[in-house]
C-alpha cells in the first residue's frame, strides 16, 4: 500500500509540473523543432547483461513541447543455471530468450531550455513490458531412476511509471538521451514447470534454488520474499515498486 501511495504522489507531481511548464511556455515564443524524428540505440541492456541484447527506439515529436516514443528489444540474460541445482540435477541443455517493449509520452520543459525539442529536460508517464523464457534439460544425479527431465520457465513484468530525463542534441543531428529517474508500480508474474521423475520435496528444493538464482541475476524479479506457494508451484505473483534508468544514442532527422 505504501508503494502505491508513493507512486501516485510522484505521478501527480510530474503532471502538475508539466502543466505549469506548458502554461508558462504559452506566454513566450517557443522554437519550432529542427526535425521531427529521432531513432535511437539503447546500449544499457548490453552493458548490464549481455552483448547480444539489441534495443532500438523511435521518438516522434508531436509539437514544440511534446513527443511520443516506442521501444522494442531482444534480451538475453546470463545463464540461470550453469551446471547443477542443489547437487540434485545436472543441467545438460540450455535455451533462453527475452523481449522488452516500452511506450512513453514526454512533456519537455521548454521554459528551462533555449534549444528546441527534443533537446532539454523532460518528464512524463511510461509503460514497459518484459518477458523472459528459458528451457533447461537435466539429468538426475545419484539415482537409478529414469534420469532425464526438463525445467521450463516463463517470467514477465508490467511496469507503469513516471520518468524524468534530459536529452542532448549535438551538431543538430546526434542525440544522447538520459532517463535519470523512473519509479514505477510493477507487477511480476511467471511460472516454472519441472518435468521428470522427481519427488514433490525435490521439486520444492529445486524451485527454491531457482528462485534464489532468479532474484540474484535477473532485473525483473528483484528482491522478493520467497513463500511456500512458490516452493510448491513455482508460480511468481507479486506487486512491487520498480525503477527505470537508461542511456540512448540517437540520430535526429
């Protein structure tokens, strides 16, 4: 409940500041944009997690104060399990992939900048979606039972928030876009399915070890309390505060 109140207060403050800025701008001349489009590359996921991550965005300037931006990317995070789990199963095969998508609406505080948009300070709401899938084959250790099995996982998050950032424009064409602060209200969901000749107790132990590795490695899981529901079912269902920050390099045309 406390996280929801904080989020609502932040969102309200951002929109109040935006309305005040636009009212002030209406009394003064505002420079028209030199160009109306920006295509950007976001190296942040590549720097944080894997060089295979590729994310691009497109910002369309709507008027001298506002723009809308969409982003889409392919994600790969480090391996969840590299060799074994709790000395019970040995991982034999790996496959994994993920996607991220974002839409944001920006209000540029033009009264604080002498340059036309998209240069300058901005704030506004955003919505992001992450999804991640992994599929690991395994052999059960120290047993005479049928030893093969599979661990499949699907996890996702929905994030609604408000951000503040600054975009630089160099030589009228090159942009550097910094999202400096972006709190959000985030829903985290997912499910791990384990197939193989394992007892319920062994499945619970594997789920617990998987959860610890997810919380340690993957940004959309975060630090959440592990409960008996996850141990027994592998199901993740939580509402938490999230955060967004990034840097993008773009071309203005």
